[in-house]
C-alpha cells in the first residue's frame, strides 16, 4: 500500500510540475515566429529590403552598405508584402493582423528609409496581400485586395478569396479598382509601365464549370491591360508546365521567370525550381537546381535574379535563405544579410 | 468456515486477475485446502489456533502465492501491463515536454488524459480491485488509452526532427502494444468456460476485433476526407458512424448466438460483417456526394 501511495505522489508531483512548466513556459503563438521570411524587394541601387521576425515581431530591414532596421510591428501584426522604391529611399509595406480571419484595418505604410519615419499611407477594411510598383507608371502603387477570408473546410486553413487588382494614386490619394473578377485566388502581382499592363497569376478557370473541371484547372499568368482590364489574356507557353506559381517579368529581355514544380523528394514533398520562358524564341530553360522550395523570384536592377529557398518547406516553421543567380553564367550564391 | 482463512485467502485472490466466477471457485478451493491442512495439524496434536497458524505458514506468504497464481493463470500479463503503463507515462511526459520546450506549445488536456489513463492501468495492475469487473474495466481503459496515445502520435508528428522520429516510433509501439493487450484480454484472459474454450469463439473474437480496428480506421479516414472537402452542412455526418454501430451490434449478436449454440447462424452474421466496408462506402457516397449522381 505504501508503495502505491509513493507511486501516486510521484505521478501527481511530476504531473503538477509539467502543468506548472506548461503555464509558465508556453510561448504565445504570436511570439513564435523567428528568422527571415520570404518577403523582400531589391531597389535599382541594389538595396535589399526584407522582413525578419524577431520573437514574433515583424521587422523590416534594409541592407545597403550596412543593415538598418526601419520598422518593427507588435507581435500581433504581420507584414504581407513589401516594395522598395527604385531610389531605395522609400519603402511601402502591408501591415495586417496575424489573426488571418481578422479582415479589419489592413494598412499600407510608407517608410522613409533614411530617417525611419513611418506613416500610414492608407488603410482598408479588406485584405491586402501584395504590393507592386513600376517607376514607369509614376505615383501609382498597385495592390491585390481580397474581400473575404474563409476556409473551405473545417480542417483546411482559412485563405483570402475574391481577389481583384486595385491601384492607389500617391499624389491624389485616391483608389481605383482595376479588375472586377472576384477571383478565388490571385498572386504575384507585377506591373509593367512599358506594356501599360499588370500581370497576375491566377486560375485558368474561365471554362471550368463542374467540380472536376475546377479541380483540374491550372494556374497561369495573365496580362491585364490597364486601359482595358476586361481584355485580359493568358500568356501562352508552348511547353505547358504543370501549375505555375510565382513569377517575375523582365520585359526588356522578353523573359518570364517562373516557379514550378520540378520533382518530388524522398519524403514525397514537391521540389520547386525557377524556370525562364523567352516569349520571343519560345524557349523554356531551367534556371535553378537546388532540389528545395525555391521561390519569390525578383529581378534586381544589378542584373541578378534574387530568390529565396525555404529549407523547411511543408514543415511547421519556415527556414528561408536569400540567394541570387547570374542569369548569364548560371552561377548562384547565397546573399548574406548580416552586416 | 474459519474467518481467519477467509481473510487470508481474500488477500491471495486480490493479487489475481480472475473473473468473479473464477474468484469464487478459487476462494472455495483455497479455503478448503487450508482447512484440510488445519485438520491435519490438529490430528498431530496441535491446538485449533496453532493448527490454523501452521496451515497458513505452510501455505506461504499470501501476496507471493497470489502473484504466483496470477503468473500461472495469466503468464506475463501483469508484466506486460506494467511495461505498457510505465512506458506510456514516460512517453506522455516526454512528448508533452518536447512540445513545450521545442515548439513552445502546451497540451495540458492531453497530458492529464495520458497520465490519468496510464496511471489507472498501472494502479489496476498493481492493486486489483476485487469489486470491479476487471476485464471489462481493463479493456475499456485499454481502448481509451489507444485513442489517447493515438492523439499523442499527432503531437509527435508535429515535432521537429529528431524528436518527431523517436517519439513517433515509440508512440506507434505503445499503440500496437495496447492493441495486443486488447486482443489478449478479450481472447485469452477469459474464464475457462465451455463457450470461451471453443475454437469458434476465438475465431469470432479475432475476426471482429481486427475488423473493428479496420472499420474504425476507415471511418476516421472518411471523416477526415469529409472535413477537408465539406464546405457546409454537418448534419449527415452521423451516417458515417452507422457501420461502426452495426459492427458492435453484430459482434454482440454473434456472441449471444454462440452462447446458445447457434453456431451456423453466428457464422452467417460474421460473414454479413464483411459487407460493412461496402456500407461505409455507401454512406460516404450518401453523405458527401449526396447520392450517385
């Protein structure tokens, strides 16, 4: 009997200590994120603006000759996207709630990189997921806006839906809705002043009617002329890739650089690589061979193609590293974001 | 009947996993044995009190005798249950602390459930409660324990390497071990009645338990698939559990039929069980697809 009492006391004590530790050592969800994100941009002058989480606080840094922290948000806020102006003096970022279901108050901030002065450019009771800017279209900042945020099933995570492209006039401080598509998904917003168009990745679902057809549809890149947004057209690619995700346009070189699945690793997880498509020669070329989750291509003014690799893709926490590729030689190198 | 012998024998029996009937038989047998020994000592010239004392001394330490009897009747059952309960307790603490210190998450509810069922198994093994229907209680505990440790598997898979690999393997072993003990408790550690000794009864238990596990996995799979793809309406969800409920009814029916020596009909019901996966699939079509169209 004595032995049983002792065992009981030992179990009670151990459990009590575990509960106590749980109550004191638990890390709130908002404070768990740490490290580099895949959100970055490169200015003409080669400055790299990027977002890093520090104990859950979304922090914006700009790396030029040195590394400067230019903004930091409270742990309950996230940064959805960032754009640095070509001169590297100003940047914009989307401040949103980490509670992804909370659609109230998504604000776009404007930051003076030199002084760190941070002001709210505009805010909306909607979901702003991406920003885009092209110096050729002066004083216009383009953004993707989703109107609802929902999960399509109880075990799936909530995602933004009903997307459209909007723009904001920095001088007149006015908004304009460009498309009226209410798309299920839209991503990788690009602007080309030269083509007077925006480019967007979305589902090629115009002919899909049945559930099977919707399930089978592929994601493609569309050009939407700003003068006639209703006349959008899908960018034709002769070597039909499977789903095509992130992309960047290099109009001067008639080049489209896109992210697509290149294989599957031993754990059954997709490996994403970057490919280029030259729409004049209609040639497709594989650019990266990392056998990892290569993502977010950004074409820098220095002629390099910047991108990130998530070494823990499909894991619980991301592990991003920034890389750049010399398109001529094909050489890749990791970009250090330390001072 | 000597009340001292009764108290002594009760202590012996307390150490065993016998059913109520087996306990009554064993009780009677041991008391008669002690009384015979006592009579022998009395014939040798010892007083009543002295003869009783010598009979018990010759019989041996009650606790040890009980343990020996337990081992003879149910070999290694106690050791297996001790290994399972202690292993489960240690694994529960390890997974909980890994989740806390590696991932920053606390799962107090799961910890308390894991500790409650692991320690219940441990205490019931160390200190059998005579008044309980031990086999039914033990099997209920084992089934719930299997689910709790199944939830532990989800927590293990959520960890970072190498913790996820180590704890997932250990958790899988614990769940498998629990299933083995459910089979053992149901099929082998049963009273040696005429019904239980029949090969047919064992076959029916084997078949039904295996089938029940497969059906449960199938139901959980369809439920998960339903929750992934369903956009609205959960009212039809209960239909997915109909095959499991039918399984329980059919299982009981087979045992009742075997008890009444209706072997053929019992086996026909066993064969009918084979249609349950089809029923599950049919309910899936009804619930999720809203029919064949």
